[in-house]
C-alpha cells in the first residue's frame, strides 16, 4: 500500500499495521487515549511519539538538534517515512517517488517529513541527488529513533536474524552483513522485489513517466517504442535501480554512515492524525519499504 493512498484514507476505528511479509512480529499501534486518565497514561507510554521524546535528530537544513517527537505537528495528518541510511537503495527509491507525491499531499493538507540514517552532510548530498526537499529532511546519525521505535535492526545485529553474529563474530562487519541481506538471507521479500524489477507488471504504472522526478527520457522513449506504454515494462524498475546504484557507489563516502553496522538497519513509515499514530509499516528487509 503506497504512502500516498494511506495518507489520503479516512481514519479507521483501529489503526492498521502494514502486512508485508516479515519474520519479526509487527509492533502494535496503540489507539487514541481514552477519557480515563489511568488508561490514557498507559496508552501514551506505547505511542510512537512518546517513544521518540528525548531522541535527538538534526535538521538537514542547518544541523540544529531537535527532539524527534517535535517533527510531528500536533494537528492534521502527517506522513513520516523513516528511511534507511542515505546510501541505501530503499531510501533513494522511496524518496524519488515521494517527490512526485508531494504536490498532491500538500494540496490535501498532508504534511510530509522524513528521517534518514547518517550525518547532516550526507542528508544534504542525498537531498541534492534525489531532489527530496532538504527542509523536510532530518538526520539520525546513530539510528536512535529507529531503535526507539523497534524497527528491524537487520541481519547479524542484536534483535535481528542471527543476531548473535555481532557478539560472537565481531570481525563480520556491516558490509558483509549487507551483502548477505542483498542475497535475501535475513531479508524477507528482497529477492521477489529484485526479480519483480526485471519482470515488470501489467498491473503497475510505468516507472519512467514524462515530468516524473526520476524520468529517464532516453530509456522511456526506447521502451515506449519497443514494449508499449501504460504499464511497468520488463527491466524498467531494474534500470532505475541500476542508475541509483551507480550514483550511490560513486558517492559512497559522502552518503554512507560512519558506523557500517547501520548499513543493514531497516526503517518504516508512520502516519499520524492529530498526534496519534493511525498507520505503521515496518520494513521487513531490503526493498521492503
């Protein structure tokens, strides 16, 4: 389910959790606090905003430290993607798509802000290369907000698949763990998403569209001429991912976090209505956004 569709939906009686495949139990979302103060306190302690209080983020625009809970306005609908690290395929792909969605979100009074793992300098480079607005972006250098929200830590880290590796085999660094996840180990849904990028789908919109943030006019015109239009063509999404990978690897030092163990940290997305979380998605693995 896309964030754009979720953001536009009316608030349901119960708060849904995304059902993407995952080996980790989804973290439940608490409903709004009731009138009884005792119940309200108990509920508030489990609310995502309560967990984010005291966690420090940095504004990408100026590096100013802010409380993570403060990035969510107390009124209105707010979409908060917790991107993975700034040199990750997931972050690039999701951010590029969200740029196209921003005008519609703004027109419907929906606020969009995003958090990514890495330094302020990496956030600025990420913004410049994906066109994601810098004034909507925050940097989490240590992934403290991700730990507070219990997002999947990734393969070989405490709490993740084969989490004992971090303690028993400390010489296995984040790069090795990332390669394992790219192979689909400890990363549910990754291989299906990869193959889907090559196969395409008659039921999905084309990736390269005129005027889109990530349009590739040369490839688009070639695919239109040979494969037709109006659907996601074979190799179309894979081409976007290859383009992103080339740019990421060429600028790795400027984008990647200092702690290589954060290369495998997963993220997710939250939707708030008047300060209460009404939707949550936990990334199960790479390309699981």
